[in-house]
C-alpha cells in the first residue's frame, strides 16, 4: 500500500516517539514523550502558544474517547499551524480546522497500525473492535474505517487500470 504524505508523517512521528502499537496511543504518553503540557478545563479543547511553549487544554467534562480525539486535533495545530486563529481570515481558519480534523483521524487510528489488523470488511463488530483498540467513539471508528476502505478500493482500481494499460 502506498502512503499519503500525512500517513508517512504520522508513522514517522510516532516511530520517533517510540509509539509503534495501539497500546501506547494515548495523549498522556504522547505529551510526556514530546514534553508537551496538557491541562483540563471547563472550556472547549484548544492548543495555546504561551511564552514560547505549546499547551493543550482539554475539556474535562468529555469522555476519554472525546479527549483523545480532541488531543489529536489540537496536536495538529501544535505541529503544523502558526498564528492566533481569533485574528486570522475566516477561510484560513477553516482551512486549518479541516487539516486538523484530517490529521486527527490519522493520528487516532494510524494507517500503519490499522493495516496490521488485516481488516477485510466493514461490519459493526469490526467497528466496535477498532473503537476498543484505538479508544475512539463508534462514529469516529466508522468514519476512519470508511476512509481506509475507500483508499484501498481506489488503490485496487488504480492497479487494475495500470495493468490493463500494459
């Protein structure tokens, strides 16, 4: 399977941190290995840059699954984005949020870990299994599995087209 740039980045990022299996995928472990501070509060989750350091603030009233998903979203802002979203053009803010959401799906359920599971169907049992393995919500696991399955289908179609052209 070929990887997108994002999938490559996520695999390299986690490998550099020594996170190579789903049991190590949790925000406390990642934050610790990055030297990133995480705080809990009543407000919406967000990443802040204060005095030369990044901090992630997670809503303390959310489920552990929602906090993990939010952490990965906010981690994208830490890794890739600059600027105060409150003072940027709305379309650019929307673009950053779109990118952070895409990163979130790949960071919570990385392709390199997903493909080791040899998933070959899209049943509710498989989705529940992904939900448990990667500590995400059911709808989140469903959407990520759909992304992954669609990519596999597109690769098969591309490979068939390439073979037919020879």
